[in-house]
């Protein structure tokens, strides 16, 4: 993450991944952290 700018955190089904990414991004913002989680299809 620190050298490439992104990394794989976990692999989930699409619906679960989108929910977790949204919740984690929102929780980070609530606590003042500049984290942003996104989802992408597995390669």
C-alpha cells in the first residue's frame, strides 16, 4: 500500500465487498482518518 498506492485487503462476493467498503470508509471518516476503500472485480 505505501509504495504502490493500493492493495488487496480481502476477497468477498460483490454485495458483501461493497457493504464492507462503504462501512469501513464511513467509520474511518467519522474518526478523522483519510482511508478510502473501494471494490474491484478479482483478476
